């Protein structure tokens, strides 16, 4: 398994106060947790990686003056060539 690697992590957001006095007043967004992971191969001339974000498909929102839905489970794939 030489040149292969794995990483994992996550993000947490606590209950969050949203202020929109002109329309709905003040309310709170619920807390949330996301889990992310990735695998990679790092060879002599190429690096290949695959990342999975929000593995648990958590529905979460960010914002202060507005409410912004965030991405559901998603994948990124990358290839880099080293000269």
C-alpha cells in the first residue's frame, strides 16, 4: 500500500441565530455535523485523489441575514501530473 493514503474529518456547527427582522423576525438554525473522507495515490509523477464530502448527507444551512442551504453528499476527483 505504498504511496496510498487516507484521510477523514468533519465539521460541526451549533445552533445559530438568524436575524431577519423585516420579514420573519429572529429564529434559530439547528446544529449540524458533517463527515468527510478522502483517499489518494501519490506516485512519482502523478497524484490521484477522491474525496467524499458530507458522507451522511446531512441537511444543513448557513447564514446570518439569510438562510443558505449547503451541498448534500458530493464527490471530487483530481489528477495532478508532476514534472
